[in-house]
């Protein structure tokens, strides 16, 4: 790993809070992610299961966590199973956790090799009544590949059919929505690295550069600052490409007179930044581009004022829509007749602003968290309104990452340039 690991105290505290949510005489099992194949003998880069990482801090494949708070033997209340290394693995794959390193990273005293899991687990299942198993229940998830968690659910229920099974996912969603100070610090680092990348490209952008060259500049800056790279596939969208919400081809020339929409974030220690900025290829916005840009910026600022404890995402999005409606009328994109005759289920503003304004952010870019739950201090959200005008080859989206506190917002991207004058000044 490139990043500096967080303290084991974080993971110890996370497990304690998780254990408090379990029924009496329960155990829970969490698996690491698989190493995913590509073709022949190739594999994708490993990315840890975020629930497993949240509870252990272990960033390695073939690992299992078992939590059994009420077990008789103190040593078996928390167990971590790791892949046993060998001289062959050390030569071909590199270093793997030793038991001592596993203890130091996770705060778990009892470490077994994964080859011992079956016999140890059988001992536990003879005593336990309730079993919590983990699944990906994100409302936007499309899971077509069977995970280690999914395979284990089938195996466990077939071997032990008479136990009472429960979902771990609702508990994890509840816990992970509130970030600790150490998690917020990791997110701040990811945002700071993103800031460095953005400032780097402001010196680089000019007519004739390719979108992928801008992507490469971001990647260079991210990697040299201990990031694994992009938190998600970057969007570098010039001109009309900016009106495609998930444009990721990044293969077109940036032309004089166009605006480039860049939805880019760095990852740090499995925590993710999510930034969007728009810059003029020529270094100067036209008056129309500036008007649209500042309209989006005003919506963003008013939206940030609504991110307060007690609000909910659905109600928040309704109010942001009303603000956007006013701005679109001011820009001449819709009029009051459009608003008067609109379908309430598909308001007029959605022609030019068709996505949501905010989502949870953390270990996942679209982090888990119940959208109907009232906002609380410690939650981290993106704020990302946009206006997309295909007939003008113009798309503007502006996005910052913020932490809700009892006394207002902590804007993790407060140092990333966003004002028109600041961007133009830095580009010129």
C-alpha cells in the first residue's frame, strides 16, 4: 500500500459499535473481496471490501473477520483469518501480513490462518443462535458477479440450515454514514491531493490538448502523493461531451471556445474525494458561459446552506430544484409558463438539471447510507448541481465535498479554486 494506515483504535471502535447492534448470542462474518480476473492469467488491481476494511483496516485478499461478542472464551470474541504466506508467495506476489502485523493494524488479538477457518467456525456455530452475514445492498448496486460473501452465504446456510440468519448490511449502513474524525482526516487528504491535481492542470490546459492528456496530468499528481489513483473513472468532458453525464471516453481534442467539465477525485487509504470543476479551454469564459457558471455556483451555495441536521435528502432535493428553477428562468432556458404547466413528477427544470444534488461520500464514492434518514453531524455529502445545454455545447457542474457539523459545514474542498475570476487568473 502507498498510503499511511489509520490507527487500529479506529477499527477497534468500529467493531465495538457494530457488536452493540447485534442480538444476544450472535456472530457476524465479513469477507474480503476477491481478486478479479481479466483474461488468461491476468487480474484486476485488488480493491478491498469496504465493510470488511471499515471493521479491520486489513487491505489484503483472502481474509475473514468473525465477531462473536458473547462467546465464552475471550480469545474467540474477535477473530481475524489471514492468508498464510510462503517463500513462493513472497517471491511471486510480495509481502503479506504476518500475524503480528495483522494485530497491529486491526487491533484484533486472535489471528488464525485462513486454512483454520472451517474448524474454528464449526466450534462457534455449535454455540451461537443468530448469524449475521454481509451483502451489498446499495440501492444503486447492480451485482452480476458472485462475491466471496455471496458464496459463503450459500455454503453457510447449506451447512447450518437451522440457525437464525440476519442481514449485516443495515447495521453497516447505519454506522458508516457517520464519519469519525480520523475518517474525515483521510477524506481531507484525498481532497487535498485532488486540489493539487486541479491546480496542476490549470497550467496545462490550452486549445489543442486532448482530454486524455488532462487525465494523465491528474493521474501523475495523484500517484506522486500516495494515492492509488482515481477514486472513480474520471470524466474529462470538453464542449458537448459535458452534456453526457457519465462521459468517460476522454478521447477528444479540447477546442478554443469550449468549456471542459472535469469530474475527478483522488483516492487515499480507500477513502474518496469527488470533485467537479469547469474551466475554459482558452483561459477565459465567454459572457454566456460565465452566466451559466455563476448560476450553478449560486445553486451550489444555497444547497450547502440546506445541508443541516434534521433535513432529509428527498426534501433537500425538492428545495434545490426550486432554486434551480429560478436560475433557469433567469438564463432564459425555461419560462414561467413551463413551470405553470409542468408535471409535478417531472418538473421543467429537469430538462437541464436531471440528476440529484448530493450523495453520501466515504469508503464508497456513492457511500452507503439511508437517503430517508435525517441528516446528522458527521455525515459527509457531495454538493453537485449542474446545468446542461446540448444546443449550446455547454455543460457546467460544480461539486465540493462537505461534512455536516453542529455548527455549519466543514467544506473539505474550500481550498480548491471555484470562482470564475480565480480560475481565469490562475490559467493566465
